[in-house]
């Protein structure tokens, strides 16, 4: 699971001790992710099954962007 860290937290598990800082995006196992979400220290970005299927999906085609229409306020500036 991919988690965006929103609060500082230290995780201690079988793989060791990890200090996580806000703004960091991490890939965690279900147990560690559950602990982090329970403490409200992160936001779920991609669940485990979505991350696996996203690796095989094609990137969506972008719609062509249209230029911004000029407004009367733009002409005065």
C-alpha cells in the first residue's frame, strides 16, 4: 500500500525501526499501513490491489488543453 505521511511517526516491526516524516510517500505492508492509518499519521494513496493493477494499466490519453479565454480584466492590466 502506498501511504502519504502527514505526521511524524516511528514504526518498529520485524524489519527494524523506521522514522517517517510528513510529506514522505512510502510503500508499506498491510500491518504497518494499518498501524499508521490507525494513528492517523498518514493518508492511503493506493490500496495494495490497486497498486498491482495500476502497474499493468495503460496511461490514459490526455485531452488537448484549450487556451484560457481572455477576460475584460486581462485587457485592463
